C-alpha cells in the first residue's frame, strides 16, 4: 500500500516576527496542508499518517478547522489518521471532539486505540496528547501476523526526561510495528531501522522560523510486511535561509545590493525572492561608511518577501601595522594576534572576529548581537 507521513504543520501559528506578512503567511501554511492532500489524490495514497501538531493551538484550530476538514473530505479515497500533539491536545477545547469529522478521518483518543483496515491488511495503533505535557506508557506489542503494523506517535525519541512523551529505542523495537511514524521534532530524520522496526521523523513540511532552515516536505512511498520504501517529497511554499554574504568588494549601497541579489539568485534560483532570509553581512569594505545599512534594508525589503540583516562587516585595516601602535588599541591587537598564532585553525576565525568586534567597541561600543536590522 502507499502511505504519506507528515507532522507538525502548526497551522494558525501567529508568526509575529513577520509583521505585515504574518496573516498571509498563516494562510500559506494552510495551503501547504491542501498541497499535501492534493499529493494524496494524485499519488493515490491509501493512508495519510499525521503525527501531531496539525494546528499550533486549539484556538487556532477553531479558526482553520473548516478548510482542513474540506481538504480531507476532498481526498476521499485516502484514509487520514491523526494523533493530536502537545500543541493541539485532545482536551475539552479541541474541535476534533466538538465538530463532525470527515468519514475518511480517524482521530485517535487519549488512550491507545487500534484501527484495522481489512481491505489493506493494515493495523494502526496511536494515542493523542490530552494535555500539553504528557508521558505515555508503552503500548502493548502489536500482533505478529500477516498484517502490516504501524504505530503513530507524537513523541520525543531517545530524549529521556522530556515532558513531551519520551520514548526509547527499546520502546520502538518492542512495539511489534513494521513502521513507527513519529512527530514532534521539526527536523527530518532518515528512515532508519531500530530492531525490526523502521522509524522516522518527516520534519515540519513548512518552516516556521530561522531555526527551521532547509528544504521541507513529507515522506511518501510504499509499505509492506517487513519492508518500507519512503522518499522525501518537498512541498514547502517558501524556505527560511540564513546566509553569510561577503561585501568586501562593495563600494557603496547600490553595489552591496547588487552583490546580495546576484548571490541569492545564483544560490537559490530565479524564484529566490520568494524565500525568507536572514542575511549576515561580512567582509572588510574599503569604505565601510559608504554602505548605508538603513537604505540597504529598505531596498532589500522592496526586492525580497522577507529579510533581516545582521551587520558583521568591519572596516579594512592592517592588523600587523596597527599592532605596532603605542596605544591601548595597539596593545589589544598585538595580544589578539598572539592568541591567533597560538590557536588551532578552528579557533583562528573566532579570534579574528573578536578582535574586529573589539576594535569596533573602541569606536562605538557595539555589542555582538545589537546590530540587527529588521
């Protein structure tokens, strides 16, 4: 049979850091879920496994529940199976308990439940969060027979002491499952074998911030008794990208803008402007004062969907020459060069960065994370 495994969409998240774009962005995340249901239709997916945190909260769920139900109902040939996560627990405020659900949607309760699909030879066991912090006892082992066994779980794998349902490798291998479909961790993991059981986190299908960079999507593929063949399928509408850009050769604001945009297009293709960027400006321009950061930010906002800047540029100097000055600044540079010479290669860059920050502090009292422009 063909399955799709997803989790952690967090539909309805506030995304306040996006300011004027935040409301539109909430609907883009909803559109990603609709894109997933379209994949289910076009790929003739038998079962869609959603491992928790479909919504960012039960309050958000009430606002977006109608379109989600409609998308599920529209993919009527796919069976959707859901366990509620720590963000949208199955409590009294959950619309999953208070609204009529599509016929092709199964929501697991707050105790372990098993559903069997005879026509597919499939058995799925799952359990929802009923509170935002929970620790489940392991489920009873699934039967050893000709049925494909899937465990659907929102949990912290190999994270002892977590308040979000920690499970161990032994819990996975003792489950009797052919596939243990995980949710909660937003970074995708490979499909790996733990004992006789395959397991993975698909990660979030759409990044929610700059701690969730990279290509996002779902796992899609075939499963049979003792065998699973899943491929990663990208489906995000935009990427969060953190990027360093060297502006050593920029001679002014327009030159800096051109260098940034050409670098982004070269690295991220013709649709580069649709992504969300946190750009760290580095390098040693000959005339640092010729680059007006406020103007540069305004120009970038006109070209890119969303951008933040961090200024890590420094004025061009000759450290060796400066170290010979008979001054506090000269002593400082001399000491830092000595540290760099004695350090291994991994630490040299950090020492030079600290030296330049120190030189900036002589002039303007700049702290490392103060120079962020948004």
